[in-house]
């Protein structure tokens, strides 16, 4: 039973907002022990969306993949006295340009590329879930 008046669209927002941070914080002990100062991730330009809905600022379910998150965590590391800078070498490229480059230059690698946070294996193939924030974001753009 819906609690919304008829005619109102239901907009689902992804619950899993902090997938990337799990990996980043998991790498911190190694970075600190080996004094590694660059934490390089692979997020593209399109992942930095900041918008507002009914007065609430949000990041389209991709905050942990945005440059805002990179900047915030880099400031956090600095406040802790750690010399770690977090950034993406793909940040200047769109998701579509990355796919195009892979298709044209590295077709063998493109068949292995996937943007999904909950991929699963079926037989010998790894498939996207189709439900996570990254899949939802990718399918929206296509
Ligand atoms: Zn997915």
C-alpha cells in the first residue's frame, strides 16, 4: 500500500552511499606504513554531481566517487597530519569517453570493464547487478 497520493512519482535513492570509502579506509594502514602519499582512484568526470531536491543537497548517489569526496578526504588526511592526497587520474574524462577509448584502442580490455559495485559471477562470466548506484547511474546515461 502506497502512502503517497496518486500521481506522485516514487523516487528511490540508493541506500549504499559509501562503497568506495570502505576500500579507501582499508588501504590507509598500508599507505601510512609505507608512507605512500598518493591515493589514486578511478572515478570519472560524470561521478561529480551535486544537485538539490526539495531543498536537500545530494550527490545523485555517487558522493563517494565525486571530487567533493576526494577533496573532503584529502582535507581529513591533512587534519590528521598524514601526507596523503586522494585523487582520480580519470577525473577529466567522461564515462562515455572512457568506454569509447577502450572500444577503439583496447577492445580486449573493454570486454572486461564493468562499472558495478555488486558484480556477481555466473559460470565463467562476471555480470553487473543492474541495481547498485553505479549500474543505475550508468544505465541512466546510456
Ligand atoms: Zn551494479
